[in-house]
C-alpha cells in the first residue's frame, strides 16, 4: 500500500467511525439517540485508534493536515510529501462522510433540525466568537500534537501506541471539546462539510462556510506550535520557526478579534 492510499483509507475510517457516532447520537430514530457526549468522545477516540492500527505501518497514520504540517516544520517529515498527504486526507474524509450519509439514509428525513444534520458532518461553536473559537482550536491541537510526540518518546508494549493515542483524543474531547466540538484536524472538518454541501440531504440547510476557516486555521497554528514547542522544550532544539509561528498566531487572533468576535453558526447538538 502506498502512503497516499494509506492516508486516504485511514482518514476514511476515522470519519466513518467518528461521524458515524455523531449520527447515531444525534439523528432521530437511531437506537443510540441522545446517548450523550461521553459516547461521542469515546467513539472518536476509538476511531483514531482503529485508523492508526489499520494504516500506521504504511503511512505513519497522520490522518490530519495539522499533524503533517507540524512534523514538516519540525524537520521530521519531508515537505515534498505534504501536499500528497493533505490531498489524501481530505479525499478520505469526504469518502468517509459519504459512507455515513448512505448508512443513515432513512434517518435524515426523520430529523427536522438542519443544525443537527450539519453537526453530524462538521464542527461549530457552542458560543460563536471568532477569536475565542480560534483559540480553542489552537489550544486543542497544540495539546494533541505535543502529547502525540511525548507519547511516541515512551516505550510501550508492541501495538499499544495507537490505543494510547485514542485515549488522548477522548481526554481532549472531555476536557477541551465543549467549546467548538474540537475539530483539531482540518481534513476532519473540511472534508465532511464539503460532503454535506454536495450531498442531497433532505432539509439540510446551510453548511456554515462562514465558520469553516476556524477549524482549518486554528489546528494548523496549534499543531505547528505543539511540534516546535516540543522540539524546543523537551528535546532542547529550539528553532527560529517557533517565533514566526507565535507571531503569526498572535496576528491571526488579533484579526479575529477585530471581527467583533462573532461567527455564524448553525444551532446544533454539537458533535465533534
């Protein structure tokens, strides 16, 4: 299997399980309806673990453009492979979302709220505020990348690392996910949001593109900070790129603040 195919299949699996648990919890007449946030966070954590187990040996199982860019910035991944990895991740996310749509086919008509339907596919803020929402995604992805690198530095029994990373996702969801639904992955949000836009979902409403930049920009900045801080603090190898990313983060947050803090968001029992 090529790394491109590995990232595509792995990200598709991630979304099948992740968006699938969101659909099960939020769509009407599902046996899992209203089972709650802990079920969703566990579903996403296991989704990551299964996807990493499936394709880790072929591509390293980035499954996330923020992680791919972060590793490239830290010098641990070749920049020439970044565009191909990101393309595979986005395409895989779209494919996974389409499969979830087909699996829950009769449930879309049974669910009236368009925000709930969007919440199966994409994230959104509990309290719309551009700067605060962006900061939440930065912090969540910073913790994700820093912790993944720290976990990787430890010795576990063979095959245990993906399971530990899965529980990291659960921990982030339980602790930090309540503000924006913790995309912490641009492909995870953009791919399914694009699928929502294109698919003939009955009564689906807006895909909320006015918010879509937040779960792209926030994770990219947070992931970059996570890898560069890990390299500087844990490994004692500071890089000038860290100061550039910090400056870019401050500038983007200031620009978001100047929008008066408001973003448009569909009302939803928000998923991940």
